[in-house]
C-alpha cells in the first residue's frame, strides 16, 4: 500500500470517528443516572425528569422510551426539539410492594442516532409499616386471623401433643370471650390467651395436636369449631387444621441404626407413556428390606383417588422383598399426569418414601 492509500484510509477513519463523536454529542443530558436515595413505600410514585439540550444542527424527535420494568412509567418531549432548545425524559417509579434496592433503566430511541441511549434511576425503598389488616386479613366476626387454615407443619407421633400458636385480633369495640365448648376431634384441642380478648388487641389461638392419638401418618386435614360470646352466627368460628404426621423414633446410636430395618426401592418412578382415556393401567414397584431387623410397612397413601395401591406383604424379614402394585385410572383426566404413593415404614432413616407414576392421557386413544 502506497503513502496516498494509507493517507486516504487514515482520513476515512478520522471522518467516521468525528461523525460518531458529533452524533454522540447531539443530545447532551444534565445527567444520565439519578439516585432517589431512600424513599418510603407509603409516599407513592416518585418522579425524576432528565433534561437535555439539542447540540446538533437539525431538530431531533424522540421516537420511543422503553422502561426495563413495568414499575417504571416513562414520558418525554413529544414534539421535535430544535437545535439549541431543551427537552426532557421523565421516569416515574412506583415503589408499591417493591421494598429494598432498585436499579432501573430507560432506553431512548431518537431519529438522530442509530444507537439508543440509556438513562438510569436507582434508590432504596423503605417498606410501608404493616397494619393489622395487612398482617391478619381474614375476618371471622369480630376477630381477624391470617388464614382460616391453621397449618401445624410436620409433627411426630412422640406421645406429647405438638403445640403451635396463631395470632388473633379483636377488631371490635367490645371484649370477645372464648367459650370452653369446641367441636373438634379428640386429638385436637384449642386454647386461647387471653380467654377474654380486649377491644383492639391481639391474642393467641393455640392448637394442641396429639399425632400419636390420631393413629395416622402423612398429610391430614380436620375441621374444628369454637365459640365466642358474640351474637348470632358470628359466635361460631370454623377453622381447618392441617398437619403432616411422621413416625417418631427415639435417638439411636450408630450401632442401633446399622441393625435397624431399611427400606430400599428398586425403582421409584414409572412412566406409562401415552394412555387412552378409558384404559386403566397398572405397574409394580419392588420393596426390599436391606436392614438387619424386620421391616414393617405401616401404610401407603396416594395423593389422588385416581391412583390406588395394593401391597402384597407388609412385614419383611431381613433380605426379603415384596411388590407394591399401583393402578392408575385416567377417567376424566387429560394431558400430562404425575401422581405419587407415599410408603410409611419403621425404617428410622427414611420412614416416608415415595414412588411416582406418570403418563400422558390422550383423548380418543
């Protein structure tokens, strides 16, 4: 390449660089990032306006402004901005239900530049203090609770009732007294602190749940009714008590664990594949006791009435196996299906194990 060619290439590169520099300087913003600092959620939407000057030789029209989040609403100068005049890009941020730090962007497209430019807003939202209505949204006459369903979570058959507390609030102007009478299963009892709840004050509903007395394993739901001194229908309150019961095993040494029964599953998933809507299908899972003491299978429980199980043998000697037959009825079901059977045993390491069946129910097959 001769000197003339090199010079022309250099001039071309310089011209492109100058052109880009001119384009970059067409709109000059006072700032491209704005920090709101700390704002309060309860104060509502906050607004900042980015101003700019058109330093170019031609009017500039803002074609679009797109926010990176639905929480940010943009606005901008709709008419072309003449050379030497100012325009604006506005960002309105809604902090509702968005506590903590935020960092959002606005992508600005104009008819003056091929590459969109970006503006940024940031800040920190202090969450709105929660009211009683927020914390305890469910009304039960004069009382407010979080949910009508009181979930005990996982509890064990230790013989000692599990106790869990749930908050309650008297929203009325009169005291509410909890009466002694309850309609509940024998293994569930409710107590209240205090027994008489003053107006506009909080108390506790305590659920006492004797899992051993229920004599069942796995997930269960019970309806419980209790009474207050309120008038009419408001005097009777009804709640659901949820619990997942697991067998209790006392602390064991490593030697005791080594000698304990042990349930091992051959396979724990079976895929039936494509199933006709009127075709009942069955499969079998192999269960083996690999421990050194007899294994007792307490029960099997399905998560759907469409899947049933039948166990050939519920007591296994060390090294012995049996089959769990699982049947799936697809009637009334469509598309992908996945159901499970939970097996409860006296294996102290894994007292609850699960097998899964799945398939695709095809209409017309």
